[in-house]
C-alpha cells in the first residue's frame, strides 16, 4: 500500500487541473479560480471523481519567489473561497508578497457540496424555529438525499485534497494558516505531509483531543470573563450591577415558558412571529462571545431582556438570516465530521462534566446528541487521534476571551510541538488574526520564521474590552 504522500503525488500528476482569471463578489480586480479533479476515495484512484474548487489571491507585488500561504478554514464546514473578499482585505500584510490559496473543503461550497433538499431540515426561519423543530424522519430524509460516499468526507481526505492542490499548482512547499477547526486540519497536515510545509500558524487551536460539541465549560469561562470585565469597567458596573442575576432570571423564565412576539422583520419589514426559548437565547449570546463587537453588546442585551425588552436581542438575532450567508458553515459536513471523528469518543461522564456550568449548561450538546445517532458511520484509525510531533516552525495564537478554543488548547499544542511559540492575546476572543496586530504577526512570522525574535508587544498593548451601557450607546 502506498503512503499518503505517495498517493497524493501520484494523483496530482494524473489529475485534471483547470485554472483561469476570474472575478468574485467583493473583489474588483482579477484573481485566479480553478478546479482540480481528484478521487472521492483515494484508495480507489480510478473510481468516482470529484472536483475541488479553489481560488488564488495573487500577491500584490506578483512575487514568484515567495512561498504562498494556504488558508485552512474553520467549522468544520466553512468554504474557504467564500472568505476571499474578507481575506483580501484582512490579510493585506500577508498578501503583499505571498499568494493566498483558498480551497473549498470537500463537502462545502463548490467542492462536491453535501446537499440536502429537505426544506424542513435546512430552511427554517431563525425567528420562528426552535432547536427541536425537526423530526427523526426529516434528518433521515436529508441523509438520503446525499449522493456521495459520506465515509470519504473526512478530515484526512481533506488534507489529501489540499496537498493535491499544492502539488498541482507547482509549489514544493507552502505556508499554512489554520483558524479554529482549521488548526486541527493544519495539525493533521503536519503529520501527513510534513515535507510540504514551510511554516504553520495555528490560530485559536482545536487540537485532536478536543471534542466538537463539548463547549459548555469553555463557553462558561468566556461568559465569566465577560461578567468580571464588565464589573471592572466603571460605567458597565454602574449600569449592570447584577448582570449574572439578570441572565439567570431570563434563562429560568425562558425554560419555564418561551416568549412569543410579533415583530417587524428586521430586514423585510413584514410582520414576523418570533419565538425565543432558552436554547435560542443562550446559543445566540454564546455566538456573540466570539467577537469583541458582539461581547460589547451582551450586558445591555441581557439586562434589557431581564426587563422584558427583547428588541435588542432581536437586533442581534437578525444577523443570522434565513438564507445561509457566504462564509458560514455547511452544516452537513460539520455533522459528518463531528458525528464520526468526535461524538463516538465522548463518554456520558464527559457530557455531564461539560454541562456542569451556570451559563449554557448542556445546550451546546443537543444538536450533536440528537443528530449523531442517526448519521451514517465511519471510523478513523486509532492513529488519527495520536499527538502530532513536528519540528516545523509553528506560531500558535490564542485569544484569552475565546468561548470555544481557550488558551489551554494552544498550550497543549505548544507542549507537543518541538519548534513552536504560543502567544495569548489577553483582550481578544476567537481568531487573533481578525486584529491588525495579529495579522501583522502572521505576516512577519512567515517572512522571517523567527519565533524567538517575533515582537508581539502590540497584542499586550490592546485595550480591555468595553461595553455599551444604554440603547443610545455608551454613557
């Protein structure tokens, strides 16, 4: 049997590569768009083929001698090419001298997307739907729509795809940036194809021993930091002296009885029924803890809800539209990976321990615990979960306020890698590279590969988070 590296090398030389100049939404200038045909099952290279969709953001100075950066998206389930316009701007410092390669992970975007045509399961209104508004039969009908071999839509095959694109584009080596789940993908890349990698950035680390779905404790930690940071800021403490009591009051009331309102649709203006239960309220707040902008509004949102005014919450909820926005997660791939690579390893005592908190309790568990028993099964080899040992230069970034990939994850990765440095941004949340300083560190690191000499003082100089204290803004 060939090794993974041999498989990819063989496939790359035989595959059909198509690449051309193109325009995409949000970018005025031409970029490169392409497809690469690869086997759905790498063990059957002559079998069913799938097309991988990718884009390349060319370096501003058109450097041919600079090693490109491949961006590994999060989720699992984000389509990297749908982030092209955002990355064109956000990764400007990187793009000055490096091409940026974006590949839709198989199962997402335009790379053999795992499509479900069951409207009841995929197209519910974010205003009227509740967590449990689906039947077992609807999940089963959705699964029956898939034409792909779901066992092949896994993390290791994604890495084989990414390395096939690298080879087809003619790059001996690439730099890799992974954010959130993309860090897990990057770690697997380091193990499977170390010879292909010049450097790695792990931003908001999801190590192989982290289980997707067990986010109760990390979410509670982030919420408790929100509480303490609000109390540390004079205006926030004065406006919301009993913030946790407000939160617990709303939670208990929504558990007892969901709120039903009639509101003007925030985007369309039409009359819309809004149902808010505890799950919707808590999961929406937890999602806002990912960003400083979202966090800044949460004390006010919680306090107003405790007074019976849910309109500020509606404004937050409106950010999630009925139609899946570009750059969001393709849920079917998320479930395919989580239900097979994570769910089977979670014991009942793990669920119970994670739910022992005063923020989201077990709410982050419910989706996977409902769907995963119904999902088709595949099992990775035991070696999939083994720690990654590598001496590839690796920059590890963590945001202290992160509700899903806390700094302890980055610390574990740092301890197992031989040539790494872990930097914690005290006043940032999920994904450090959304900040200009964070992006600058990424660009400088991949240019110089000097971990010890990398000056991260700009992160330490960032101010503490601030909060809105009235419906008119800060007071």
